[in-house]
């Protein structure tokens, strides 16, 4: 695969892969976003506390992140296509078995564990293979693929509500599981790039000049090994560590605004019907932000890490201003700003990860990044809830999220400085090229 990854198609069949990933994003992340519609139904059916019922979603999120390294390692060992198809079958199984609704533990194991694993095995390789198919247009391709989450979330809200009213929560789970089988169809369309690195290594062994053969064979062998073994050693790379810390802090903030947006609107005395429209506004501007930022990043006017730093700064600013809203109009405007800049961030953060580690290690990096980032997702909401309880005001949660994002931007600046220092070092101290001739003193340039 190394040979192909160095010159990805950057179009053509790659756009089929992007559309497939767009659908996979919708059938995984968007389903998770709108699963709250089943919360009250399941709680009332089993007559359980809200905290007990919420563990279904908690298990799903936990397994989704914990399964990412496993999914990435399977992509390295097998193919992205095989892992996505497996994920689709697991997601369907989780919903289909959840249809039985035996007890709460059963729901944890099915709509929690199996769904989480299925989403991890679908989402991770789908977003990964898009980056393999694109280089110059990678930011745009990732933005289009990730936009599937917003588009499907916007449609799934009323659709899932209709399913529950017509077929009950059990019937709705079974139907949604059947819809998720389309993940398998998308997986089939994700044609793997041809793997030719081993053939090239053997070819170079027989045809490379004696003075250069050993180094080239060694280089090709290392390249082949990179694609066969999950690279856990990325945790020793300073650039990856800095980006992973950014991911933790960002995740601590990203889960907070949707959690407290509705309660904040209620505290302002806004009617429930108007409050629901805030979520629709959030989805629409998020969608627009992803596409617009992907298009801009594709112009290569701004370095991707600089663009990400700007979007993170703008998100933190909008979160700091959002608590100043005192009526529906001002709250809707600030929510729109937050949703738009959140979309721009999602559009480029995977592209930045690819730039940081390089494509040979991207599959391993994506899995590790998801695993490490999950700690922020787990810590953020409870910490914000504690701050809200202490302050007695939902606005405190937004201030906490904004401040954490400002801190995360500092790690992006540090990452950029480190990359620039290494680039300057490589330019001032370039590695001398090895001669391909048996006698370096007889190099053609020296004879002139």
C-alpha cells in the first residue's frame, strides 16, 4: 500500500469512498446523537432511574472510543473494507438483539456494547480510508465525509420519533438496525488501494545498484512492516503527544455545550418548542461549517494546524459570549456561531492528525488518538456539572468549556513551533546524498 499511498488518486473512485463514508458517519455518529429519543421510553418500560438508564449511552460511547485502536489494528492487518462490513453487522446485531428488551443488563450488552463496537469498527476505518485516497484534497474529502453526521442527525430526529410512535421503541430499534445494515454496503464500496510495497522491495533487491541496494531494501522493508504492525510507539513522538493532549482538552469542552444548552434556555424562560429549534440550528450551521472549512482548507492558503488553531480560538470566544444571551434571539445567534465553528474544527482535525504523523502511521495514530481523547469526553461533562452545581448557574459550564479550549489551543501553538523548528533544522543540516557509484571519488559532478 505504501507505493499507492505516496500518490493517492485524489479523486476518481475516491469520491465513491467519500460518499460511502458520508453514509457511514450518518448511520453511526448521527444515530448516537439522536438515541436520546429512546431514553424516556426505555426508562419507563423498565421502571429504572435516569442514572441507570443513561449507562446505555455511556457504555456505547466508552466502547466506541476503546474499540478504535482495535479497529485501526485490524485495518492494518486486513483491509478497511472488511472492518467496516464487520462493524455494520455488529451494529445491526446490537439493535436487533436490543429489540428483545429482556432487562437493563441486556440493553447494556446489546444497544450499549455491541452498538458501540459496531460504530467503532465502522466509523474508524471509514474516516481513515478517505485520508488514504486523498492528499491535496484531503481536507475537503474529510469535511464532506464528516458532514454525514450533521445531515443524518437533522433527518433522524423527527424520523426516529415517528418510528417510536408507530412501532414502539422495540420496533423502532429493529428498523434502525435494519437501516444500519447499509453500512455493510458502504463497506463493500470501500475498495482497498493496491498493496505493492512487498513486490517493490523484492524488485529493488534484484535491480538496485550495489552501492544503494542495502539502504533501499531496508527502507522498503520498514515501510512494509509499518503497514503490517500497529505502531504503539507513536506515544513516544512529541508531536503526537502534543496533539493527543489537545484532543483530551478539546473533548472535555465539546460534550458540554449540547448538554447544557437546553437547560440554559429553560432557565431563560424560553418555550420548549423554541428550544427544540436550537438543536436544528446547531445541526444546520455545523453542516455548513464543515463544508465551507473543507473547501477553504483545500485551497492550501493556510497551514492546517494554523486553521485549526483559529477555529478553536473562535469556538472558545463564542462559548464565552453565549452565556451573555438573555432571550431566544441572542441565544440562537450565539448557538449558531458555536455550531459553525465547531463544524469547521471537525472538518480539519483529522487532516491535521495525518499531517502530524504521516500517512504510513495514520491508521495507528487515529486509533490511539480516539482512545486517548476519550478520557476528555468522560471527564468533561461531570466536571462541568460539578462547576454548575457549585455556581448554581448553567452559564458556568460554558465558561469552563471556553477556558479549556483556550488551553488546548496553546498545545496546538506549541506543536506548530516544534514542527517549524524541525523543518528549519532539516533545511540547515540536510542529509548528504549517498552515491550510487562504487567509488564516491569518481562522482560525475566532481569530474566536471
